[in-house]
């Protein structure tokens, strides 16, 4: 169990590094996907042992999803925009920006 947990913690850290690298490229869609992967990795350990990484993942995922929501609203795709906002609220229920877009 300890080996599996340590492996999941390392996977989370690597996934976060990948997501941050993708984010620097400026593609919100790819960034959101990379942060989703990192979030899923963190959830494999229930967030335990990766609290700092999880906070960075939630921040990055929220920023990417909110950027996608704004773009979808701009294009008139309200349903897609709401999907992005709802995802932010699932990972960060207190996100003021997402709450204001709900």
C-alpha cells in the first residue's frame, strides 16, 4: 500500500509539472486537459500527501476552465460555458469568479 501511495504521489507531482508546462504554451483547452489529468492523479491518493500540489492543480484547472467558459460565452455557446463553470465549482466551490458566472 505504501509503495502504491508513493507512486501516486509522484504521478501527481509529474502530472502537475506537465500541466504547468502545457499552460505556458497558452492553449486553454490543452491546459484544462492537462490539469484534469493532474487532478485525477491527485484524487488517487485522496489529496493526502499532495495538498500543495492539489492547491496548484485546482488553481490552474480553474483558470483554464474559466478562460474556456469566457470564450464559449463570447461565441454564444452558453451550455458549454456553464459546463466549464460547473466544473470549476465542483473542484473549487468557493471560487468567486465561477460563482459570479453561474
